[in-house]
């Protein structure tokens, strides 16, 4: 028998969440964001599940994009970081990959390229996030260069919000419209948070990511309240049980000390499986479908849970680390991170089952 840990990917849940995005977006077409191995859910299985419903895929790894093309999917593909080397441009043209153009190297490379076909581009504006994109002063010259460039087909203008999950989008939206003032091009603005909360960002194409995987982009609103359902469930089993006395400690560093006699279970899941080591004592876990909590430090291959109130739980009892019945967002909060990071960290050694 193999170690009992496994991840389960629910493709029906994925499609359900996509329809939630569709509902909020109305007429706005949707790039399904499947970067980073589809947020750790498995690129090809997610691409295949969403290809019939999405309007396009947004990603950023050329090898991943080619894998999608080679599997016969011919939806538009948006490459969120563009191309990294002018030598990649023929591949973008051949496989119809739409690069985000966000630096002058890319503009110059396009102007100097000789391509078999024009390629559509997304021009990224830095409206305040100060990550990728052109500022107001650089934009007019970039736009002129791209508009007159024989290698370039359709131009779309995009930006990305830093705080659609918190402070809001108004300042960046104002900055964006000031930069693109008077330009009549298609737009692409919204990520999941903007799509769900700021309908004024729904011009052109939206780019939902985390919501497709059933994560809430908001600290103040649960995925369930947004109508989203978990796609990934990380499950394992209890592989050991200890009865401990008051004042005995649990795990490395003895950071948890029992206040009274306790029954504790050892679950076959640790940070080498992608479970966050920073998850503190008290992080929620389901055992036998009942909510309990972790105790002490997470080890490489194991973590310890409180079974004091679960007298029937024993070796072989099922444990859910996140997913169905236990939102990843709650586990993420307890570990000081976000569900995105939990999903992306799922380790290759965890076997994945699709349903
Ligand atoms: C990752 C990403 C998205 C998706 O963001 P979510 O918060 O997961 O919805 C959208 N746009 C860009 C540019 C991104 O990098």
C-alpha cells in the first residue's frame, strides 16, 4: 500500500466556478488563468475541463502553452509576461500566442522581427502597481511603435490591480484611463477580485484565476458566500495515535504542551507534501469528517492533530487538510498565507486523482 496522502481534483467544481465568473462578467469574455500548472491543479486536466467554456487561456510558460496547443486546443492564449527573448517570437507567431508587451526590449524586438504572421499583443500599463508595464510618459511612443509595426496585429490595452481585494480599484482605474486617454482599443482589466466586486472594471476581457479554483480573493468574504466550491481536496489518514499526559509536549521543539491528558493523532502529511510549515497550532483539520486542529510544528512528512474529542478516530481514519468540508482559505489564514500559495505548493510526490 502506498502512503495514504492524495489530492483530488473536481473538474465539475472547476466548471461551476467558471460559470460563477461568467455570471458576474456578463458579456465580458474571460481568460481562464491557468498559469503555474493551473495554480497547482494540473495544467492539462484544467485546460481540458475549461476549454469548452473559456474564451481563452492566460498563462506564462511557453512550454505549458505549447503543451496546450499540442493537445489540440486552439483557444486564444495570453502570455502574461510576454516573451523573454526575441528568439521566441517565431514560436509566438506559429502557435498564436498573444504576448503581454510590458518593456522596451519587447517593443524593439517586435520592430526588428521578421515573422510569418502578425501577432496580436496586449500592451500593459503600469497604473500604480509598479510591477510590469509602461508608465504614462512612455506609453504614447510605445503605442505608436506597435501600431505601425508590420509584425503586430490587434492591440489590446491592459493593466493589473494591486488592491482589488482591499483598498479598491478607483485610483488605478483613474490612472489607467488617464494614460490611455482617447485611445480606442479593446481593454483587459479585471482579475478575480475586480470581477467579483468592481463591475466598473469589466470593460473588455477579464482574467479570473483564483476564483476558478474555489479560493476567495477576499479576506472579508468566504468562497462559499461567493458561491464558489473547492476544486482541490488534500486528503490523508491518521497513521499513529498517542495518549499523552498533561505537561508533555508534541513534535519538534516541543512547541505545544498538553494542558491536560490528551489523545493525539499523527497524519501522513507534512511540508514535503506542500502543507505549510508555518501553520500554527490550532490550524483546522477534518478527521472522520469532524473539525479538529493541528498541534505543534508541522514536520516534513507528518503533522499532529488533536483527537481528544474524537474517541472513535484511530489509525486509518480519514483526514482532510483542505478542500471539501474545509476551505483552503481558512488553512491559509492560519498559516499566514493565501490559498494561492497552498495550491501552488502541492508537492509532485502527492498522487492526484481526478473526478
Ligand atoms: C495571476 C493574474 C491574474 C489572475 O489573478 P487572480 O487573483 O488569481 O484572479 C490576472 N491577471 C494577471 C496579470 C495575473 O498575473
